[in-house]
C-alpha cells in the first residue's frame, strides 16, 4: 500500500474525484487544475510537479488525470433522440 500523503480517489459516477491530503478531504476535483489548487491551498510547493510522483500522489481506480465526468451534450443528445423516436412512433398510431 502506498504511503503517499495525497490520494486521488476513483472517479465518482457523476464525475470528479475526491482528493484527500494526509487523510483529510480536500475536495472534489474535476480536473488536474482543481487538484493543483487543493495542493496549493495545503501548502504543497510546486503542486503541479507532484501529480505524477508516486511518493506524493496515489491515484486510485481509473486512469490518472481522468476525472470521469460524463459528456453532457452526448447524454442530452441521446435522451433527446429517444424522445424524438418515441414521439414519432406514437404519432404513427393515429
């Protein structure tokens, strides 16, 4: 098990990753920039340089630097397409 003081947890189903620094929750990151800001606030020097250093950061689940945020347009597009198909099929009945 890693002894890294920073843990970037697996992506949440709705997107983003919980970030803990020395077992304290720092926040929900949706990008590397969010993680860097959490680290900066915690006083980590050169915060952007430590993200790929396993002595500092442990990435759990998924791929590093991927935050699992769903594409809203793709989801909306599929949802709208489903409604259109449903409307078209019911209009053929009458």
